[in-house]
C-alpha cells in the first residue's frame, strides 16, 4: 500500500473510530447513570420501574423505565448498536492499516524478543479471537457460574496477558493489543449477548407475553462488564502517544496500573450514589495511581541506563554535532525526512523531519526520550541503531545539543 494512501486511511479511520467510540461509551455511561438515578414513579399502576427528570439544552426530559409487561410495543423503538459495531470495525481496520499492512514493523522489537513481523501479526490477530473465546468460556462454563469466581479468573488471565505481551511484542504494540482485546470483548458482548437479549424482549412484548427477567439480567451483566472496561480501553487506545510509559523497562507494571486504576475509578463513579465518601476515595485512587505510575514507569530508570555497558565508546569527551548527525542521518532520517529513503511510513512521520540542524535541535528532547531513554525509536529498531550510537546521542544531548 502506498504511504500516502495509508496515511489518508489512518486519518479517516481514526476520525470515525474516535467519533463512534465517543458515542458508544457516552451511551454506556448515560444509561448506567440512569439506572442508578431512577426514582419511584409518581404515577402507579402503569408498570414503571422508575423515572428520572432531566434538563438539557433548554428543555425538560422525562425518562421512564418499564418492562412493558402486557403493554403495546412502542413505535419507533430506538436501538443502540451501530456505535459499538462502528467502533470495533474502524478499530480493526486501523490495526490492519497501521500495524499489519506496514509489514509488522511497529509490532516487533528485537530488544524485547526474537519474534518476526509475520509471526507477530498472526499472534496479534489470533489473540483477538482467543481472548474472546476464553472470556466466553469463563462466563458460560458451569463450574464457574458463581460470579466472584468468574471475575477472579477473568482478572487473573487479564493480568497474565498484561505481563506476557510486553515481553513478546514491542511496548507500543503490547499496550494497543490489550486495548484491542478488551474492545473486542466489549463489541462481542453487544453483538452476541446484549442485542440478542433485547430482540427476545421485543419479541415477547410483540407477542403479548411477559419478557423473561432472566434474559434481561444476562444482558445487563455483560453491559456492566463493558462499563468497567471503558476507562482502561480509552487509556490504552491513547497510550501510543506516551513512549515514556510503553517503552519503559517495567512497562508491564505500568500496564497493570493503568488497567487497575481505570477500573477502580469507574467502580467508584458507579457507586457514588450509595457510597457517601466516594469523592475522597476517588481523589485517593487518582493520587495513588499517579504516584504508582511515576514510581513504577513514568520516571525513567536513569539517563542512558538501557545502554550502559555498551562498550568502550560509552565514555569519552565531547561529542561534535557532526558525529551526532551522522547517527541521526543513518538511523533516523531514513524515515524522518521530507524525502525518506524508507517510504514505509510516508514522508516525515508524525510531522518529524531531521533534514536540517534546526529541525534536529527542535526535537532534541524527543530524541533523548525516544532514541536514548526508552529506545522506542527507531520502531522495532528497524535501522539497527547500536548501543554505542545511542550513547553518543545521549552524551551530545547532555552537552546541550550544540550545533558545532
């Protein structure tokens, strides 16, 4: 695929993905809020389970919840499904365009494991299917029908995957893969559990029968699962912008903190209507999560820690700009240039080019973060930057990146 076409598809798919995701998660949060704020209806005898008055955009809205027992099926009846399907489909296409069609270069990192791009693509796609299959097995298996046991087993497998993936795929790909797997579970819940249950409810009402409460309960259970996965999925989807996190030596621990922190925050927001001290609990959770991220991952282990002991070239005097630029020209400008030698990612990926001294100096802090501290650039070390070369860049940057 031509780089220009891939970049255009990347933009359009991300646009659709973000819009659909906002709509899907917004609907989830709204209906969850409604369920927790319904009051006993003022009018009795009509079978209402609860009601809520809302005000928005200059108008008042009355929302009433009812099982429609023996009632007439209303027309039109609004369904909420395409937001979920569009979010997953656009995300799957993004995974294909950005990570698979590019030959898997962003999926692998030779410093992490010896897996090749082809095997990484197969592993990534296979885990989406396997993750859904395992999840379904846990929540349908008769031996673990007790909800606590199923929840514990699900969390244990999730944490195990979070530990294993950063040791196989590149850090960036591992974080995204976890988000894609959770997103697949969420979309699968909508497609195979929530929507079929809603169709059964509609059919029962249309036939003049009383809807089965057990069917509604099973759909609600999966909806609650989705609700708790929303915040972790969001942070994992944006994690690719933060190499200091996914590129850290303890990125698996960072991943755990993001998963746990997002789920706990979501839980506290869910129980805020029945737990009076939810505000200090939420503040404490946010503070503890931020501190944990700083201590476990956001703070690098130390300048040049990942290139220490690289060889005799690690120590020495000042590094001239010409020496540093020779490394950047060979290892970075092959892609980051208006006329790249490697067109895999298009011209000047992310708007970054190293064609002039001024462009290099303007990105000095990013060179330090990406090429030296986290070693997330070049992606998958595609241009084979060596430890001594990273050390040369570190020394030049610590000198203040002089252009002489």
